[in-house]
């Protein structure tokens, strides 16, 4: 019987179903059935000449600063791929996939395990470490700054320091903080500042308090809950009116928007209720089309086919989710979608360059 489980370090097991050629027969079957949902304007013309190497900017690439690693390990286990992260490993992965620039961010569990001044110190340590890597490797890195949320005073101060002094490319927000999703009034002071700056606010999922460590041993939180919580926070941003009130914030939603494309009909039905529809700028699809979406763990014809039916390709940016996935896997996944050359270039670098002009080659 074919073993469909990945080895603990990713895909080392030659019997793993993921190790089939080009990640297997599954991708072939998915591509055949789902590629038809990718807009025809974005599909390659078979007679096109071989393209030159494309520039690639990865907006969803994680780091593990030493101070953060030490703080986490004093309290809990750390996923080995995250625990053992090093700058050398990240650059090796980038080079193998032709990634020119990676925008670094601290991922789950975030900083909420710490309290008060320790949380603020950890945010500062993470951001200064990312800035150090940017200086040590010119042109290879950017960063989305860690914030000590839900500490609003500390977060406003850290956002200003990270953006003005450390020259971070934006900030990183988790999808919820103790059961408060990103449309909650708690975040309004931060949004006022980010809106004034026209800042980039990348988001990353985390499990909701309701659904953490469910007794489902073969279904860990990231498998289902992360995509679901991204959708919760999208709904929160839309139907609270937050996205409409702060139109200058450039939100990036992870993993192709989670389950939002699949739930588009439900979102549109909700918008028929006057109190809900009034919170949207022009309707559900135009409102969703103002966000950006990364391709991390979604570079497959089903996820991307759904996303590109809901938002234009101009709103999609490359993400790899390293170290949880290799950059090469995600780059190869995009290459296998049959997108035309102009669309692929836009997703791999052009849209990110328009979002963060300093990254232009």
C-alpha cells in the first residue's frame, strides 16, 4: 500500500505520496480537472518562446531569531523545522528556487506567550535581528515587523521604530489575538497609523481559542484551522467595515485567502443583509479584490483556480512558507499552473514590486 504520510522533516521518505514525480499523480489529476477554472487570459500560449529567468520575491518566508527561539523553548516544544532555522539554510533554500528576495516574518506561536515588557523586548529583538540580516545580506531580505499585540501602546511604538528606523517593509499581524479577529475595534488605533502611512500589513493564521488542540490526533491545527482562521479574519475585516474605513492599508492574506474563495457564495449572501452590505466597499468581490493574497501552500490548480475566479492576478504575490515548505516546491507549483508569462512574472515579482517599490530590481 502506498504510504501517503510525509516524513517528519518534510519529504525525505521515498515512499511518501508527495515524492511521486512532480509531487505525484495527484497533481496531474488535479491539474486536468481544475486548470479550466483559471481565467483563460492567464493561460500560456503553447507557441510562446522559452522565457528568461524570472525575478522572484517571496513575501511569506519565516525566520527564528535566537532570542525568540530561547523564549519559546523555555515554555513549550518548538516544531523542529522552525527550531533549527538558520540564515544559511534560508539562503540555500532561496538560491535553490531562484528566490531573489525573501520578506522575513516571525510565525506562530507569535509573541502572545510572553507578558508585558518581555513581549515588547521580544518584538524589538526579533525586528532588530531581521534588520541585521538585511544589512548582512544586502538585497536578499526584507521584513514584516513583529508587534507586541494586543498591547496597543507598545505596538504603536514598535511599528514606528521598525518602519522608520529599521526600514521594515510592513508589519505582521496574526489572524486573531485571544479571540479578537482583525476587524475588532481593539485594533483601530493601530489601523489609523498604518492607514496614514499606507503601510503593508501581512497576516498569518493562528488557531482560534475555540479550536486549539482539538482531540483529533491526525488533524493538527495547521491542517484545517489555519485556513479557517484566515477566512474568519477576512470576514471580520469586511463585515465590521474595517477594510472600508482604512482603505490605504495594504493587507496581505496568507495561503490564497484560506477558505474564502470556496465560501464566496455565502459571503455574497451575507452581503444581501443591509447591515452587512453597508460595511462593504462596492460589494463582496470588489472588497476582496482590494486585499492581496500570497501563494504559500496554495500553488496548486484547485486553490489558485478558486482564488483567480474571485480576485484579479494583480492581487496575488508569491509566498513559500519556508521552512515548513521548500521554496522550490512552491515555485514549481506555480510553474505548473499554465499561467501566461506576464501573469507569472506579476505574481512572482511584479505585484510585490508595485506594493513595495524599494524591491524593484
